[in-house]
C-alpha cells in the first residue's frame, strides 16, 4: 500500500505542516468510520487522490488520445 506522509501532503496542497496533519487526521477519521484500520500521520494515496479528485496519469493520457 502506498501512503502519503505529511511532507507529501504539504507539497501537493501547498499548505503548512499543521494544515497537512489536519487533512490527514480528517481523512483517517473518515476511513476509521468506514471500518478501515488507519496509520496516524499517513494516508493512503488512492484515498487522498480520490478525495481531492486527482486523475490517474493513464486516464488523462487516454483522454488526450481519443
């Protein structure tokens, strides 16, 4: 499983360390409520990208070719 750390979230979103921790904490709380196990200070890349509506490179490449 690939995980984002606080420094990754800071860089991607352009936010402070405390804001990045809050984002991770909120996402982990959502995952916990859905019954998933969480790791404090880390968030699964797939969940983060889904919640912030990032597109997979392969998906965007396929759309360009169509």
